């Protein structure tokens, strides 16, 4: 049998996490011809619509994690909050787990993450470990306090503008950062394989919903000067090289006074890269699969300006999900609709997204704003 055919077309991929990222990852893995198993605590999670098999289990269930890794040729994940200790043990025994559980251990702890980036020469906001409330005062207001572990989609982060806000401080292990008065929030997807081959996607703008501090809209490409674009790409690549990352990574950044600072890094496909499904030659999900399986990385060329809008659960809605305004949305030229298959909606839960392609970026933005007004995920 041809060695190349044997290595790749019979390969089994394990994905820890079966949400929307796992689902879209599985779609691209199946397109190439891989066998996909997902581990998730929710039976019939979104990824089971595509995957060959589900292992039902918690992300901290040592036995279930072993089961998944041991029956897979390579294992990856769509969520950071998983048991890294058992994964380290399996990785050390020779099982392929990408990005490595040692890298994930760094990412899980925001203080460790900042330390690695800082030591690697990556520009980051000024920061400090919080030892007591006195540290918060001495650091100098306004400040951003972040839980070292467990924060996600705006949770575990609080802005303290002056001494009067100290009662809002979070009471867990944390770090504090200087408050950055940024012009824009940027992001760059970077792919890297075990051979050190790197591909960088276009720099994009992220617009946040201030009610929940969650990404609301992504604009590709970012409306920035060429010099800033190149600076952001170089910093993003250097960040992933400093982490010795294998897979795809979302590098979130601040643009402040013509200077780019790294905020945080996601060691997986990222919300800011969803536009790549329609707008780039190789989307972030296929690129991740290529990177972790040792296949050559694909082109990241942007085919068209694009705007991605998250479909979030309405603020006061919880229950069985229903979609309002879909027919009207699909009548818009250049619009692609993605629904993740989550049966229950909750306030600000990511339920799906739409991407709008248009050769004129400002026109795409206007279309996206209109869609936001009438396309809603509500509870029946």
C-alpha cells in the first residue's frame, strides 16, 4: 500500500470538545477523509452532526480522556478548560496531542501566558501578579483585573477605574494589567506545523458587544495602515514561535498610539477566524487539521473583503432556540449563514454566525449592521 495513502486516509482524529468549533473542525477533517471522534459531556452535541463517534464524558474525566487519546492517531481540542495533567502524561508516552498539553498549561494560566510572551520579547501591556488588594491600588488606576484561570468570553475580567471600584475586584488568583486606551482591537490567525512551517492570515478588526464583553463583529481586512498590518503579523508569528505552537492560534491584540500589544492567545480555531470559511483559500479549520496531521499548510489568501457577525442569544431569552429573520437574511447578496445546532439558547450564547462577502468593505459593514437589526436567535 502507498505509504502516503496509508498515513493520511486512515488517520483517526480525536477532538476534545464538541461545540461549534469542534463541529466545524470535524467538517473539514471529514472532507479530507479522516475518521473523527469527539469527547463532550453533552450527548448529541453539535459536533456529532458530523463526527463518526462521540465519547460522552467530562473534560476532566481522566478515563474518558485516555480513551479518546489512545484510540486516536492525533488529538486536539476546541476548548482550553480541560485536564492537562493526564494529557501531559499521554503526550510524554508518545501520543500526538496538538497543540501540546504543555503549551495549553501555559495558556490556561493568564499570568504564565503573559510571562512567556514577555520573556519572548513580545510587546504586552504592563502587568503584575495580584498578591493582595494593596497591589491593585499600588499598580495605578484605571486597571484591568483578570482571573488567572477559567475566564472565557468576557468572564473573569473586571475593569477597576478608581479606588471606589475595589469592591468589584474578583476574589480569585489573578493578575492586573494597565488599562489600554486602544484605537482598535485586532486579531490575527496564525498556523504552524511541527516542521515550523508558518502561515499568517489577514489582520482583522474585532468589535465587541459591551453588554457582555463578547465579540460581536469581525471586519476583514482591518482598516489600518500597511505598517501596522505588518507589525501585527510579525508580532503574531513571533508569539506562536515563542510558544512553540503546533495548530492554529488566535492572537488578540490592541492597537494603541500606532503600537501593537498582544492581549491574549487562543490555542485553537477562534471566533475572529470564522470569516475564513468563505473569504480565504484555506479556512482556519482546515488549516488546523493540516497543521496537526503534518500536511502542508494551505494558502491564507483573502478572496474578498468580509464581515462576520456573531448570532448571540437575545438578552432575556432562554429556552428552545428559534431563528427570526432568516429568509430576509438569506436574500442578501454575499451572505452565508451558519447555525451551530445548539438546542437551547441563553443570553449572549454563541448560537451561530453570518459572513457577508462584498468587494466593497464599507458596503459589507452596512449589510452586516442591517442583518444585526433583524436576524435574531430567540427562545420558543
